[in-house]
């Protein structure tokens, strides 16, 4: 995780200030996505980070191809200048040395020795040129092999981008389906909550009405009890006994009524407490549902933005790949012309210049091959991190569905 965070920062710190608008735009997107990153499942952050690596690799390849193009152009110009110089030198020697027949035997011997020496030098130059030509052919084969490796790498990178785009589209479709199902469940839950609130209001009104009725009955019983006490004090004899018996029976009935009222009141209080708990639970579920809706909308917006950004970067990658392919074709044509010129030339100083340039080219190709291998390993690491991110996103979707089912 530390490498995934600090590696893009190291890349940005090593870039020059005169880079193009694409790199600056990617840096701005990376910084904004880095500020918005809250966990490992930030899709936009990982997609932009992976595309930045691919875009920088393409920029490096383009720079190398431009350098190679410039080197081949310089080589061709140098060879043409050498040919013109040799032609001028030959013309001057031909003019300065008019073909005249020697007069003496000594002159004939000197001329013969000179011709033999020239023939030997020409033979040596021819053999050296053949050796240099073979070496040049070997270098050309190595260059062709590296070009094929580059084409293969470009093809693999393109396939990787296509696979990632398909994964992103599948994840987006899955997220859309889950969002629709979640919205439907939320609507149903809201409707149920609305009905439960209406039932709670109705039960609360009934409880208040029953409490008022019980209070009135309790007051009525107390009034009747006081009246009975007064009658008991005023009456005597049989009426007193009869009134006392009636009063006792009424008192028993009143006590039973009061006990029933108390029991009913306790039940109503328990029901009221249960309804209040249910109301609090409904309110809590409603808040959780609203929070999950906001989180789902945020995830969906991030998925849309990341998908659009990936499409735009894929288009840019295609344009860069086409430009690189065109430059490779131009380099192949120039290489063919260079080989043809080398076959027609038979002079030693030209072969030495080619040998020196090929040595420099071999050193650069070795260095570029090492850098390409290193960039390939970095791209593979980014691919592994992006592949590891997709299962986490599916697990998050599953957890969202589980929470909605619980609600």
C-alpha cells in the first residue's frame, strides 16, 4: 500500500516543468482524486494512477523514437557528405594525375608497385566493409527484435486496457442494478414507515381517550363513595344495615373497578413504551436508509467519473499508439535506405563512422531494453493492484445488499 501511494509521487517529482498539457491534466486529476480518497475501494483513484503509468511509458517511448529518428537522419546525412567528399577527392586526383605512360623501367616498376599497394588496400577495405556490413545486419536484426518486442508489449498493454474497461463496465452495470434494487427497497421501506407512523398516531390518540375515560370513571367512583359515607352516617337501624351492605357491595365493585383500571393503565403504559421504542427504531432505520442512499449515490457518481476518465485516456492511448506505429514505419524505411547506401559504399572511413555510430546505438539499445523491462514490471504491479481492487468492490456491493435486507 505504501508503494502504491508513494510511487506516483516520485514520478511527479522527477518530471520536468516543460511537460505537455496531458501530463499536467493527469497530475491535477491525481491530486484531486488523492484528496477524495477515503479507502482502498476508490475506483477513480486507482484507474487514474494506472493510466498515468501507461501514459508516461508511451511518452518515454515516443521520446526514444524521436531520438532514434534523429540519429538515423544524422547518420544518413553524414554518409551522404562522405560520399560527396570522396567523389570530389577522386575527381581532383583524376585531374591532378593525368594518365600518362611511364618512360623508363623504373617508372613502370613504381607504377606497378603503387597499383599493387592500392589493390591491396582496396581488398582490405572490401573485407572490412563486409565485416562491418555483417555487424550492421546483426544490429538491424537486434533492432527488429526489439521493435517486435515493443509491438508485442504495446499489444499486451492494449489488451490490458480493454480487459480493464470491460471490468469497469461490468462493475458499473452491477452497481446500476444494485442501485435500482436498493431504490425499490428504500421506497417500500419508506411506505412501511409511513403506515407505521399513522398506526402509532392512531394508537396514541386511542390511549389518550381511554385515559380521559378512566379518569372520569375514577372521579365518579370517588363521588359515589363519599355519598355512601354520608348516607351511612345519617341512617340508622335496618336502613343503616341495608345501606351498609349495599355500600360494602358497591365498595367491592368499586375496588374491583379500580384494580381493573390500574391494570389497564399499566398495560397502556407498557404499550405506550413499546410504541415509543418502535418509533425510535423506525426513525433510526430511516436515518440509516438515507445515509446508505447518499453513499450509494456517491459511489455511483465516482464510478461514472472513473469510467469517463478511462474512456478518454484509452482514446489518447490509441492516438499515441498510432503515432508511434507511423514513426516505426518511417524508421524501417530509413533503415532500409541506410542499408542500401552501406552496400554501395566501399570506403574505410565510412565504415569506421558506421561502426562508431552502431556502438553508440548498441549502448543506447541496451539501456533502453533495461528501462523497458523495468517499466514492464511496474505496469504489472499496477495491474495486480487494480485486479486486487475489483473483488473488494464486489464485496462492498454485497455488504450494501446485506444491510438493505436487514432493514
